[in-house]
């Protein structure tokens, strides 16, 4: 199906009246699992969740998808799904769902997580209220506004001729290596983050840092910003708190790599394809 998504914060009609406004797209989560129609492994397209026996503890309007309302919803952890529905961990759906579906599911997951974790003002503790004109939580007492959180992180492909530097984190599946990555600190540029993280994690110096691309990564609110860099000197010294191993690999003799859906894999594939 064609995808035309228009973000929004105000539903066209109150959700209570959704029975009379036609079907809507629902990105429904139980924890980190996305609820799908079992027969098609696609998000729910229904008028409302209640007729399915689903009682959402929070919902957020996301916008219009192909002219139909689009919502995110969170169910209690002990919810029992009807037999025509199935719940799958969101990360496991890369390569199963179309990228457009995954993008909207990621948006829904991030907005629901923000809604859940910003019920109270971080300054004075007063219950927050939804802002009228923007997606924000506003404190009626002190006026503090809290927006959906985005945590920028850099990821860098370091090359030395036809070799590429890859590291292995303790959380990776056996045998898997990936690019060096890390979160940006306060008052730090993305380029400075590249230099610092590389020095901290593998002890080498880099030069010619260049922007490659970016990818939202909703686990739960990261924005991955990709760079390439050239090896500039030093020996690999692994930080054991971050990595279990790091080494140079020839670009045509690579180990097990991250999912094709990740920016890390996209960058590695791009490098391998360079003449």
C-alpha cells in the first residue's frame, strides 16, 4: 500500500466517537512488543480497541496515515490478546515489516514512552497536562514544558585503507561485531563526540571526520548520527567496560554483523561497495 503520513497532535474527532468516524490505524504495544494482526503481520486497522477486549492505559494520536487517524496505544503487561492478534518484539520485526510500518511503530513507541515517563513535572512534582498547541507536557504550577526526549548518539566507520575497525560489546550475540558508537555529552559537538568515544573505547586517533547519515532508533529515544573517519594513529587499547574486543577487518573478510535494518550495517555495506 502507498504510505502518506502527516504528523499531528489533534485527532480529527474525540477517540470516544471513533465508532462513527471509520477505522483507524493502531500501533499497540505491550511493553516492547508490537501487537499485530496474526494473519498478515500488520498493525491493527480497527475503529476502536474496546471491541477487541483491549483496554489501553494510554493512547497518543500520531497523525493521519493515508487519510485515516493513526494512534499509538499501550496495554497493561498482563493483557490477554484475542486469537487473531499476536505480539512481537519490535526489534525482531526488522526485515519482516515494511520500513514505513517500522518507522511509524518506532514513532508510536517513542511517544508512548515519553507520555509514560512525563506524567509529573520534573521541577516541582505537579501532575502535567498536555499542551494545547504542540506535543508537550506542561506543568500548570510552574510552567515547565517537557518535550519528547531525543538522545543523540554518534556511530563512526573508521577505515585504514581497505580495513575497517569493528568492536564487540558484551551485549552482542556471539561472534557479532559492529561500529564504534556512543552518546553525545552535554556541551559537546557530534564531531568532538566521535574523537572522544573512539579514544575512550579503542585508544586510537582519527581524522577527516565526515557526516554520513542518520537513523532514529527508538530504544527508547536515540537518534543515531553516522560519520566516517580515517585512522590517524595509535594502537588499539580496548576499554573493558565498553568492549570485549576490537580489531581491524579486511572489508571482504568481515565477521557476523548487525541487522540490515541498522545504520551500522548500512554504513558497512556502503564501505564494502566502494571501489
